[in-house]
C-alpha cells in the first residue's frame, strides 16, 4: 500500500532514511524518476543507502504501477523529484495526499517554506490538484508540523 507520497529534489537522502522510513515503517521505496533510471551509479547509491530490509524500485514515472502499489501489502513511500513528475504520476493513477519535502531554490522560485521553493507555474499546478481534491502539505521531517500549501 502507498503510505506516503513525497516530492523531494534529492530523492533518497538522510531525511528520508533517518526520518520518514522509521516514522512510517516503510518496507518499500519507489523512486519514480526518469533520469535516475538511466543512471546506474545513482541507482546503486540509492539502493546502498537504504536499510537492507527496505526494497527499492527505481522506475520511469509513466511505468510505475501506481494502482497495483496502492492495493498490495508492503508499506510504500513514493518519491518524486519535482512538481512536473508529480503531475505526471497523478495523471497515471497515483492517488493519495502529497507531501512537499524539499524543492530546491532557483531562478524564479519563491520560498513557500524553509525547504520548498516553487515557481508560480508549479504552485498553480499544485493548487489545481488540490482543488481537484488532492491534499498537498509541506513538511520536511516527521517531527515538524505539516502546513497546507496556500
């Protein structure tokens, strides 16, 4: 079952491994990221960083079987690199609340939290999804309160 869906530019890293995995009792991580599929070094590094009892699946965004993952047994964390990836994944059948964890700063990006920076277009895409019923929250680590995207 999909337990958590997170946009995080860094994908698998310390906050995910030390914070979210134990907090949510995650058994499987699905990295839905087209670039990582084509990067054997990144795939290997991600797999090695995760505890051995947690499965890691790296797949193209369009190839992830979102509905199947929602209905099977392992507690699953879905990681997406950016807003565009999330929009694509939700269009392909991903469902459930969306967590904005870390979206890097950059040109034309405005801070919506300490760790999330969005362009106007990205913010609008997320607000459109939320108007369609998707809960979108901002929360970097489990011990900080979640805040709604406004």
